[in-house]
C-alpha cells in the first residue's frame, strides 16, 4: 500500500453543509489533521457557521465555540487564558474565520490578539468575499472581481480597488509565525500547520480557499484553480518566522495570470488591457516578496 | 471580618479577588478604571492567581470572558457607559451561550453631549439582553452583591450573566467603611467552580450552532425560565450570605417605613440614601411617606411590587434615565406589574438626576409632596431648569 | 447554504423543550446527515487504472473517499456530493463521473 502524504486521522466529519467542491472544508480538514485532537476551534459568522451543520449536529470531532462575527481574536485570547488558568496546557486554541471576519470587521480583534501575544493559531480562510451572505465584496476581494456589490455593467468593472494585504498587516504586528497556505498543496499546507505547533505565541495562516459558486467556476476545478493561483504568483506561498521571509514554493517561471483569471467567471469580463494591469500588479508584488526574502 | 475603607470601585475589585476569578478582561473607561487597576495590582503581586487579558476594547473584553467561561473559567469584567453600549451585541452572546460572566458597571451618562456622571441609561438600555441586574446603594452592597452575583450566575438552575452597578462618583469614587469577608468565608460561600460539562478538549461538541426555527424558540424560553428561577435562587443565596456574614440587604425590593404610608417613592442606587433621610424628615412633620429600593431590575420583582402596592395608594417611581417616546423604564415596569391587580395605586413617574445632576433632599421632598397632593403630570421631570413663566413672542 | 442541510436536526429526537439541553450545545456527529441527494454525477473508480496515490482521498471536501483493507479507494456513497474533484485530480484518469 502506498503511503499517505498527509496524516490519516480525520477530525472533520462527512455530512457537512458546504457547497460541492468548497475549499473551506479542506482548509479545516488540513488544519485539524495537522493540529490533532487537542484543538478547540472558535468560529465567527462565516460560511463555516453553516457548513458545521445546524444544532444538534456538528461536523468536527473537536469542540467548536461560536463567537461574534467581529470578535474571533478576542475569543481566541479568552479560550487561551481559560485553558492556562484551568491547567489545560495541551489545548491548542484555533480561531477560524473568513476574510471578511478577519480583514474587515474583525481586524481590530485580530490586531489585539497578535499584539498581546496570545499563544494560539488564527486561520483566515480566504474565499475573497462575504460568501455566507451571498458574495458581497470584502477588503480581500481582488481588483476587477465581480461580486454582487461590485457589479459588471455599463458603469462598473467589478471591484475597483485592490486586495487588502492581510499578511502585511499581520507582519506589522511581528507575530511569532505567519504563512500563506493553499488547499491545492496539502503537503506544504500540513508542514506549515505542524510548524505552528512548535512555536509559542501568536501564529497566523492565510489560507487560499477557492469557492465555486462565488467565483463562478465548476466545482471540480477547485484544486486546479488553487494551483493556478500560486503558479501564476497571484497567491504566492511564503512564511514569516521571527520577521524573516521565506518563499516556500518557488517556481522557475510563473505562468501568465491570464490563465488563472480566465478560469473563473468572476473575471470573465476583463479586457486584455485590464488583465495586463493585473499582471503588472502581480509582478510588482512578487518582486517585493523576493526583495523581502533577500532582506533575510 | 476585617473592616476596610473602600471606594465602590475597590469594593468591586476586592469582591472579584475574593471570588478567585480565573480570568479578567477589561478596558479602561472613566469612572471604572480603578476597578481594573486594582485587579491588575492583585494579579501582578500574586495576591490573585488569575489571567488578566489586556484587551483592545470592551467588545473584546466581553467576548474574551464569554469564551473563557465556555471553557469553565470564572470570569469578571467591568465597564461603564459607552463601553457597555459597545458591548451590546456581546451581552446577548453571553446570555445565549449561558455564560455566567459577572460584570461591574459604573452607571454613567451616555454621549453626546459627553458626561461622565451618574445616569442609568447605560444599564437600563441593556434590560432585554438576558443579564441579571442589581443596582447598589452603598459600597458594602457593591461588595456583597458582587459576591452573591457570582453564586447566582453560576447556579445550575440559572447559568446567566449578571451585572452589579454602582453610581458614578457617588459610589465609584467615594470611600466608606466596608466589612470585607475573609477568604475562608468566601471560599465556603463560593467554591471555585466545578467545570465539568462544559466545552472540553477532545469532545466533538459545539456551543452556539446555527439553529432552525423548530428549536430556537425553546432555547429562548429556557433563558426566560432561568431568569425567573434566579429570583427564587437569589433568596436562598442571600440567606446563606446572611448566615455567613450577618448581613442581609433585603431581597430585590427592600422597603423603608411603608407599612402605614400614604405615598411611597421607588428609587434605584444612591438616590435611595437621600430619599431615606427625606422620609424621616417628612415623617417628623406628620407626612406618612415611605420608600422602596429597586435593587434588582432584572429579573423585575413583580411579586414584591404587587405586595407593596396592595397597601399603598400612591407610588412614585424615580427613573435616572428615560426611554424616549415612552416613560422611565422602571415606571413602565411597575405600571405593567400592577395592571392585573384589583387595588391599583395612583402612579407617578419622576425623571430626574440625569447626567449626574444632584438629587438633593429638596428635589426629593418635592416628589413626595407632589405624590401626596396628587397633582402634576403623570411623567414629570421635576428638577428641569425651566423659565418661571412662559415668554410670549410678538 | 444548501437547503438540504436544513433537515439535519431531524436526524435526532429533540421534540420538546424538555428534551433539549439547557445550553445550545450540539453533540450529534454530522455524519447522521446523508448528502447523497446533492449529487447528479457519481464518481466511478476503475481499479485497474488506480495507482493508489490517494490524491482523490486527499482532495475530497466531503471526506467521502475511504480506503479499504486492500488499500483501494472507495467512494462513500452516502456522503459524496458529486463535485468531481477526485476525477479531475486523478492523474491516471481512473475515475469517471457518471450521471446517476
Ligand atoms: C455584526 C455582524 N454583521 C454582519 C453579519 C452578517 N454576516 C454573517 S457572515 C457574513 C460574511 C462573512 O464573510 P467572510 O468572513 O468573508 O466569510 P465567508 O462567509 O466568506 O466564509 C456577514 C456579513 C453578522 N453575522 N454579524
Ligand atoms: S459559498 Fe463558497 S465558501 Fe461558502 S460553502 Fe459554498 S463553496 Fe464554500
Ligand atoms: S465527487 Fe467530490 S465529493 Fe464525491 S468522492 Fe469525489 S471529491 Fe469526494
């Protein structure tokens, strides 16, 4: 029998309510595979509130504590403090939130958690919009993307603003550890998760999470699109440990961003000129990342 | 039992310390700051072994306490005014998750315009959030009630959050002699909580799931029942506390000289002390007046209000806040409680003392007199600065 | 959210207030909920082409691929939502999506 390349144990159960092909499920599945049975997950309003299935059922083999949409970082600190006070040292506290709940409404609580140095893992699964409420733009929605609040019509070309750089915001807090991960690369994903277990202090994972209905692509393409995001440098994989940047997946030559964009309905309106502008923005970000890595 | 000279704020801090809270999370706001500063000192010096979370807002303070409580920790926070309003969503999260968080609130007016002085708008505005609410008259009551609040909140038949409030500056910054129970006494009264049955590592459980219409309402009704039961449980707890310390503060609606009274004024918080001396003064002049102190606003003491009303013909309710478009909140609650009664006293609402305006003996005496005479509007703002006569233009 | 998820609670016997726990604490594993009805296409694994790389197992969002005692991947039909990721990612193309 060939060997499994990621841990066999499952902490996420079947029967959950995610859309077919949803990557947010894989983010949870991989995070918990890496962390093991001592994880306690605190979950704000997001798709996972619903994916986790309605009362009295639950889709995880570890505890979930629902918290207010904007308060994940605070919930994380409360759980950690309680675990420490009650002598539950082995508990691994995980905040698990969407991009809206992290980069927009929950940014203050996240900043608080990072700044006060809570020993915990915060995972932002990034489906690049408010999906649970029906695909509205978030600060993490990329330039040009269609959402229900950034329509494509005579006067609007999708989102007019660029994607908020959440990793830069997190990095500015000098956390113990931060990394980007992508469900298309489970082995790399698991390495990052397992690494968080060896580091004390606040840890952050920015997890790329393709969403078939929200991004308008057929569900079987979730992994392919995830792969393209990284292979085009749209979503580079890197980690920041003790302030040092390291790119964890480096390509000989990146593929054109157009391949990634054209695979998704949310970008189907983009003209060649608009795609070229996005390409140069991606190139610029990649060059900055390389420069940060050389800084050491 | 040592006697100390404590401000209301320090009475809160000492109560939380004696309760041996596991987790404290709080954010500064005048006039609450001394509560958390003192607790910070206790933790730093090792006198209190607790986790002190330095949160970046009141909102996060309460979320942190709720999450800590879900794991079985005894938690405490304190705030005031704008901070309490910022917490509003989380107040519902606490009761919905049945997290027995205890919170000290210094009653302060809300902006704009800015004011840091006594006013009950902040806590009265939270009356529908599923929190038990006690209003204190003295620093001794602050300390005793806070200790009782922990026991009540954590009681298996209750499991609801509770707030103990004190008037800004009148209590928060005024020192009084306070009898402080010993740690042994408090440990006997309030053992550190048994944490079994809550969220435990390794268990596939979820607290607060998405819940469909066929079950949601039942969970709300459970909160309603728990709130009702808390009224009965509180009597037992007060009796226990009395056995231990010799002090009893008289249930949710203690009364003063009401037996033969023609008119009774109902007050909350520190206005009670002044009103008591006004009752004595008026009685020496032959006016049969009495006083009732609304100590618990949630659950509202319907039974006690009815008992009081059975023998009195005129009741005035003093509200240090106002529900715009209606009347003072305590007044409307009293009126609602008395509607089914056969003997319904005449009711008057006095709205006064907002934003820290002094409720002087003269103002309070005026309320008793208006009650006895039965004149003036049903809802009156008796200490408003009005022009003596109406100025007519042109 | 799919409307299918709305029936989840019916898998248990909570009927009245007295049956419910005091706190809204969910304890029933979600796999009492079968999601097979979401599916229009069914993955069929051709074992003769399978190399036991377990890519299908690794990428299934519904934990709907198990591994039998002989090491072969098996679709757990109660849970597969028919997303097609397994077929798409299988390098030797050992999985076909077949209309049910
Ligand atoms: C205070 C508050 N505001 C708004 C909402 C409504 N709401 C629930 S989930 C959600 C969007 C979540 O978006 P995101 O965090 O990106 O997660 P996703 O749904 O995409 O997984 C919103 C706006 C809420 N629950 N609470
Ligand atoms: S909307 Fe997107 S993120 Fe949400 S459950 Fe469906 S696929 Fe997953
Ligand atoms: S079709 Fe989708 S849900 Fe079904 S087994 Fe394949 S990956 Fe899993």
